[in-house]
C-alpha cells in the first residue's frame, strides 16, 4: 500500500517562499512520477507539475513556471515543491500524487495525498 503525506503548508506573505514536502511510504519514490496539484476555494483543481521517476525531468504549469521547482530526495523518499515569489493567487490546498508510468504532463494518478493548505496574504 502506497501512502503519500504532505506537509509544510501554512501562511506566508506575498513575495515569500514556502517548501512543501510529500513523504512516500510503501514504495520507493523512484518507482513513480511524482505530481503536484492544487485547488483554490471555488476553483477547479489545477495541475502544478511533476518530476520524472529518475528525477531528470520536470514539468510545470505556465502559472507557476519560473517560480516553483519540484525536486526529490531519494534518501528521504520524499518529493518537494519549492514555491517562490508567492502571490495571493497561489492560495490553495496543495496535493501530491503519484503515477507509475506516463508523460509528465498527464494528469492521471494512481495515488493521492491528503493535502496541505497554503495561504498567501497580501
């Protein structure tokens, strides 16, 4: 059984930074394309980005490109979402997900975390 647990959410001022973590248990983070999604209140879920199984490729939505970075630490079996230059529009619940195969831009997933809330104040 694969379990994903997000952490690191909180309140941050606009222009600030935050790092979210997604700890994987049950399998190695190497076994999955690791993905990040977000959903703001009253809005549809948005695909933020992903990192490949071997960690050599990443994909980002246009809305976060240049500000967000996805990385992973094999020793911690964890993937991270580094968020910089945050704006109020980044306020959302952030979720990590995992998929065994497929292109990074694909939004299908096999496993889903419980989410962590990020609030950006103006």
